[in-house]
C-alpha cells in the first residue's frame, strides 16, 4: 500500500524520538576541563614594538607565564616561571621542529570564515598563523565535506536519510547514522563522541560540548608523538541553536583549550584548527513545498510510481532541499516561484559519446545556464539571464586568456576569481554535486534564502526553530576556515587541498 506524505513524516517523528532517548543514556562524567585564563594580568610594549603578555595560571595573583607577540600580533615566544629575575624556561615556537612534537587537529562543525577572521582581528587565536579560507562542497554538509578533507568512502547520499533509487524507497537514516555508516571519514579520528550523542548535541549542545572537551583534552594529554585528530559535533548544535553569538562563544573556548594545552606542553605541540562548512547565522522559519507542489499537480510521496510523484528528504534543518522526480526541469520551475527559493540545479541527459560526466542546469527565477566539464575545465553556457552572477567575472578571465575558444574556463583561475563572490567556486561545486560527490545524487537541488530551512518538522519544533543553518551555495554557507601553528596556509583552498597543505608545512 502506498504511504502518503503525512504517514511517512509521522514515522520520522517516532524514529527521531527513539533516537533522542537513546542518546540521553550514554553521557557520563562531570569532570571540569581546566581553562586557560580568559584575561592576561598585563601587557607591556617593548622598544622593538613587540608586546609581552603576562598570565597568572595558578590564581596566586602573581605572573608565572609570559607570551611575546611579534609585530604581526602572533605569539612567537613563551616564558615559563622565574628563577630570580630570569625565566625558568624559554621556548621560541618557530624554532621547534614540527616532526618531533605532537600535532593536534581539531575539526569543528559549522564555522563561518567571517567569524574566525573577526576573532583573529580582535586578538584571539594568536598562537596561530592567520586563518585561510576554505570553500566547502555543495551541498555544504558535514559528512560530504570531511570526506573530502580526511578521505574515506564516498558517502551514499547528501544525508543519512535519503531516497534509494534502486529500491525506490526512502531510507530512514537513523540506523545508518548511529552506526557511523554515513561517516567513513570518522575512522580517521582519534576522538569523536558516540554517534548516539549526536541528537542530544542539538537539544543540550553545551552539555555535549563540555563532554567533548573532556574527551579531546584526555586524548591530547596522553599523546606523545604524531598527529591526533579530534572532532566536535556539539559545535553544530551550538551554532544551530544559538547562531552567531553561540559560535563566537565556542570559538573562544576552543582558543582557550589550545592555549591550555600549549601551556601544559611547554610549547612543544602544534595545533591545527579547521571546519567543514559555513553557517547562515540567521533564522526565520521552516519551508515546506508540499502545498506548492500539490497546487501544481504533483504528489509528495515516498516512492516514484506515477507521473507527478515527487520524493523529498526531510532530515535535520538545512538551507537547501533535495528532490527526486522524473521531471526535474518542470519541478524546478514550480519551486522557483516560491520567493524563498534562490537557485535550482538538476542534471541533464548524459552525453554517451564523452566521458566528461553529466551536464548540470542551474536556474534562478530570471536566469538559466548549463554547466559542462571537459579537459579539467568548466563552461557556463547561458540560455537567458545570469543565475550565478558570473558574466562579469568570466569576461575578465576571457580578457586574461583564461577562457578557451570553446568557452571552457581555467578551473584554478575561476576558483581564485570567485573566492569572494556571492557563490564561491560555483561551477565545479554544482557540477560535482551530481558527479561524484555522493553515490546516489538527487534529481534536483534547490537553495534557500538565508534564514529559511528545509527539513524535519519535529526537529524544528523541538529546538524552537534554527537560529542558523547551512547547506546552500552562497558565501556564508560555503566559506569556512583552516589555520595552523605550523605556518601560513594558502589564502584560499578547496576541501581536498587542506590536509596536503598542512602536511607540507609539517614536513618542512
């Protein structure tokens, strides 16, 4: 018997409740994590212009730890304790051979580059070289992004809950999620809290975050050599529930954690921080396309059996929506009539005479173009309008000789030219979303205006709406960061370029 949209959403609510109840049972321990002092005791400016910052780490109201900042504001020298008037131990951070000391990587979930840059300019994270921009994939989702960074099996779909084309049915996703089957990249980690805590990370994110901080601290304190990688899922919950201010708060806490471990290790450690995707930092409401589709003759269901059937995936809360349909072009045109929808992307028939992959249509309410790939380059063939707002950029690249006679654009040149664009690196990311990013891509992806989310009704109700979300193609959702104590990273990178850049610095 055919299941209606109402019945399968009811089943989803039950699964979510069971998922959440299971998560509550696995937390234990209330041990506090030592925190590095939030404020220095004083700052002294040297004749050279460098600044010396003193700290009281044992709360006896006497300075016992000093850091020297160079003229760029980066901390380059550490001094520990006193013997008479002289420091007991002095460490020059840039002179420590990185291969001989531990390297700790903290992977955060959902950090907009803009906020990291803001904190860096305020004087935070000054053990690190300046942050570099990292452009995530599209859709900007954790498992997809970290698979590109750390490696592992290609994810089955954009989210754990997905439509299986072969079986022609919706897969609930919770069993896949709880087993870690959607996150093969997590096998690269030295610390990740239990997957059973992930639901709780959105309902009690600070509680889970403190739990994670204890686990991360234990792993890092016990390590003596090599690279150790830790991941925080609670940062996703904190950002989703609290938006901008919550993200700023947990970033400051991560800065304190790095400072604390560097102090405990007497400087003999290197940290790298990175994240998977950005965040919209705005929240208005949840969008459902069910009524719009029904008014236009479509039936939102769990299977594709009859003309007009459409399957959508409602899981979590994200700033994009995925659909399965036998007629993506017409469904896209319907969805674009909703003012919340900004872009629609769908594949066109594969050209059997080439091996270049499936061409992809990108469409807005007043523009339509086709993205093609050949010889490692991408073209943007406009039918009308300019949906990705690229015409001016491509014109400049053509004048610079970066566009060939067939209209295909130099991939790297386009990446660099669009880092600060409203849609960073858009041709490659949209094309990949249907060509190799996941094993079972959707038939149609749409982007939503910032502030609007698509996904679980129950989840949206339980967390009292999302203050921030992620997934779409625009700058805030797409741009995240990486920074390291090892050296200066490139100004902008793709996901798969992050670890090679970090390892290159560590090998020097």
